[in-house]
C-alpha cells in the first residue's frame, strides 16, 4: 500500500498534558509514528512518499478561517506573552461554555486558546502548526493518489485529527485530516464519501463537521461516552440534522468489549456504508482499541487487526487510511500495519 509519510511530525512534541489534576508526560509522542514507519519498512508493504504541498486555502474547506489564523500564529503569540514560554507548552485555562459568547474574538491570547479548544490535554508547541499542516497535506496527497486510481493509500502522520472540529482543537488533534481527505474527494467529484472511524474514542470533530450533510456519511465505533472520552458526544441517538439526518451513525460499545463483539459492530457499520452507496471510503485508523492501550478499554489483540483489514477490503471501495490514536507505543506499528496488510492481502 502506498504510504504518505509526514517527516515533519517530530516537530510537534508536547511535554505535558493535564490529566485528572496533574501535569503528566504526553501519551501522544513522536515514537508512535516512527514505530509504524519501521514496521512498514520491515514488512516491505509498498512505496513511502512525502506529501505534496497544497495551497493552504484547501484547509478552509473544512476549518474556519479565524481558527486557521489563530493556529498559524499561536506559538509566536504564546512566546510574546512571556519569553520564558519558549520552554513551556501552551495549554488553555478558560473556556466559553454555556451562556458565554463564542462569536467575539478576544484580543487576549489565553482567552483565544480557550475559545478554540475543549480540553487541557492537548499542548500546543513550537512545531504544532508546521506538523499539523504537513499532516493535512499527507491526507490530501493520499486522497489525490486514490483519485488517480490507487486502490488505497495511507496517510501516516501525527498529531492525529479526528477530535478537531471546524474551529477547535482537543484530544491531541488540531487539523481534521480525515475530514480534509473526505472533503477533497467530494470536491474532486466523488458524489458520496463514507468516513468510518475505528479509533477507541468517538470522532467528535469529524461528526460535527459533517453532521448536517447528506453527501458525507459518518460512522464511528467507540467506547461508550457515558464513561469514555470525549464524553459529551458519540451517543447512538445522534443521527445527523437537517439534510444530514440519517447520515450519522454512532455505535458505542462498553469498556471491556472484545474482538468478537467489536467485529460484529464493524460488519454492521460496513452494511450501512454499502447501503449508502459511497464512491470512496476514508478510515480514521486508531489503534487504541488494543488490549494493552494505556488510555482505552477494549481488548483487541494484534492478530485481530489483520481481520479488520480484510473486512475493510471487502467493502470494495477506493480507501484512504488516516493514522489517528494508539498509545501502546511498542505495539502500535504491528497493529497499524496488520490492518493495512490484511487489506492488501484481501484485494491482491
Ligand atoms: Zn483515540
């Protein structure tokens, strides 16, 4: 399988995140992508290419301009607040929740950090914009290659993307790579695009971006938000709104779910995608469904990921895979590449 690799991913390297009252070392680390790259090379799974550079205007097809403006200058503003900030990650401390205004753009940088975010677990660092922008270009390059006839392509990048909304970051995500790829497929003339999110955590950003649209169907299999992050979205009764009613599908599963039940959910999701008659599929490929993941709660084992790849190949669609979560760092390479390998073996 063709892989588009973001070799700038290492410039986004958070030091700490807020976790239940403590600043702890980040779970989302550069080694994650390095393990996947090494596994791809060792198993000789196909060409690995750099992303093409696109006009940044394409990012505004999914994200608001005021959010993109904020992200592109955020680090400089953070350091301008206090020169000592150059050695500290930027984390938000204030949020405009219910009854506050979100339409006013405050002059205060800390106020804008809160306006454009929803948690304190997502540090913004010196290289965040550069890494995220190159990651979005990876997703766009993968989509472009699939449009030109490649059966599938894999965008290997971090930071991940599926928690990022049109105008907010959170959950380690800044630009929504899967949504950017799906929109690019639509803009190139694919009538109906399906996005399938198999990360342990609900893809709240992707859902929100496409919630009122009938041309992009969103399906997510994830830990039940009653107990699992991101808590405030991902329930089964969220089915879309307006024109999008019926084109959003959430399949929450209880913490502790094993592969047999998870695979039933995948087959169910793929039936829905087949009924939608999609012209292309974007897979938000999170590997934190793994039994050894430190921040998740399903019990999938490494060989199970081969079966997932096979099931996805059976959908018979041109497919863009986008790397999302997966925090059992030593195993994330084998698990990710098993999905891609299972996929390729089934179409070969
Ligand atoms: Zn996740």
